[in-house]
C-alpha cells in the first residue's frame, strides 16, 4: 500500500535523493570533459602567444644588430621577451639562427609543438 505525504511531512524520500544524485552525476559527466578540453586549448593558445612574443623580440634584436639573429633567449630580454616557462609551462627554443634565417619552437604544457621561421607564420610542428 502506497503511503501518501501528509501536510507535516517535510522530508525527501530516498528515490528523490537518488534522482538528484543521478542528475548531478550526469551533469558532471558532461561538464568535466568540456572543461578539460578548454583548459588544453588555453595552454596551447598561451604557447602560441609566447612564440609570437619571442619572434617579435628576435626581429627587434635583428634590427638593432645589423640583421643578425641570436640563438640565445637571454639576448632578447632587452627587446621585450621575458621567459615565462615557470608560469605557463611553455618551453621556447631558438632552434636555428644565422645571419638571414631563424626557426623558433614552442612546446606547450600539453605537449603540442608550434614553430615559426622568418617569412612564415606560426604553424603546428617542429623546426626542420
């Protein structure tokens, strides 16, 4: 025989509580993977931004030093580049540089690699 609620009965039934827990679990199962995907995209965007800053600083360095490029990130400090690896987890390396060409590589904290060379934009991948 089913029991009906009286006017004084303020408690939730076990079924109602289980339904609420189930709904919260379903919403979490949808939201958590979406959040983690957005987090990875943000880390990759930070790596691209850091790579662009390094490229601009290297071009400024080249202008100030009669067209030559450097292979040391420390030389770029006076030209607006600050190494933020400890903060963002992005590793930047000047893989090759000479009097006319350069290739800079960035590896985001997700492990995705990006590169930029003179005359090209930022693209996924590693320097040749």
